[in-house]
């Protein structure tokens, strides 16, 4: 049984102030995070008091405007980021899609990248060749599999990344939206690979701005705003509420910048 158990977790990023009326700049437009202005530092409260319990079978979509904390929560769920307060327990093999994409070596061929991935995962020498051929077939890259990755289009790179992810056999799949950046001509292959990945995972956490992607792959939504959970529940209900909220116009939102009580960093 795979599980993710987050209790009362908070994460902040700290930025050194560089002078100027920073509060004014930050308060213009739609800002997703709450920002605390200290004497010398800005504290960006990316996640505040998040509690979330996921188990086998859960398919959760993360929604929220830019900067509301979705990627930060994905990083928490994948174990790539530590909480500053609260706790997180992850049980199961995690495959964070964003981390895997960043592990690709552009100067090496698709084949060599697949071999390295196998070595990294501890695949036995006996099985490496078979796994690499599996990646080649899944990715449908043909001759491009033998060329350096920097010669690939965005869609080709997506196909390679997702075919490599299929090797991991993850219990917990963590996906960020860039996976849909593939160009229209390769969407079918990319979607097939994505479907295969999602079906084989026990838990899915997927952040996206696309209603279609979320509707296709998730059954519940967690809506983040200024790092807090604004709603969590069945897809249709939460999405309806979120849509109504965004249509009201974000310009009228209260400014999320506040001054810190004097304290030393
Ligand atoms: N490394 C970092 N250093 C400083 N601030 C950061 C860092 N990463 C994220 N933030 C800030 O934390 C807040 C939450 O960011 P996060 O990337 O989690 O939002 P998001 O909901 O994924 O946004 P988007 O929809 O634009 O991808 C934002 O205000 C962002 O500017």
C-alpha cells in the first residue's frame, strides 16, 4: 500500500531585500503567495499548514493561480523538499516527473540516456539491453534514439522522458504540467505514454492549469491559494468553485503583502 501523509506542513522561501519599494511591485497583479516583508529579508510563505492524506487509488489534481504553491507541494510529495514545520511521511517508490526530466543529458543519445537511467536504478547488466529496447519502442523515436538529445524537438524529448519514467514502475507518480508542452503532432504518443504511467501508479499527484488534463486524469482536486488549501474534494465541485472565483477578477484580491513583526534572521 502506497501512502503520503502530510500533517500541518509549512514551507517558506527567504529572499534578501535589494532595496526599492518591493512591496508595491509584488502587490501589483495576481500574486499567488503570501509575502512577509522583514527588515532585510522577504519571507515567501509558499505553503502554510497543509494537511493531506493520500492512499492507493487516489488521483489528485492541484490547481491554483501562478505562485499559489502547487510546485512546492509537488516537491514535498516527492521527498525533494523538507518541511520547515509539520511532518511528511511517504511510503512507496516515488517517480517525480520533473526530476527525471532534469536528469537527461542533452549531449548523450537517447540510447545512452536510457542505459544511464537503468544503471542509476540498479537494473542488472542482464536486463539493461532489454529495458533500453523497451524505451526505444515506447518512445517511438526511431533513428533519433541514436542521436544526441539536444537535437530533439520538445515533443521528442517528452516522449523519451516519459518512456524512461515507464522503467521506474513507481507507486507514487508526481507530475507537473510541462508534460503537455509537447507539440500537437506527437500528442497521441505522449498521451499514451502518460496513460500507461498513470494506470500503473498507485497514487497520482498532478499539477496543471488545464481543465482538460485534470478532468482526464484526476478525480479530486486540491485548490491552493497563497499557500493554503482553499478547497479539497470531488473534481466537479472544486473546479466549479475555482472557476467562479477566477472569473470574479483577481485584481480585486486583497494585497497579500504584510510587514513582519520585528524579528532577527
Ligand atoms: N526557489 C525559490 N526561491 C524563492 N521563492 C520561490 C522559489 N520557488 C518558489 N518560490 C515562490 O514560492 C511561491 C510558490 O511557488 P510555486 O512554484 O510552488 O507556485 P505554483 O503554484 O507552482 O506556480 P505556477 O502555477 O506559476 O507554476 C511563489 O511565490 C514563488 O515565487
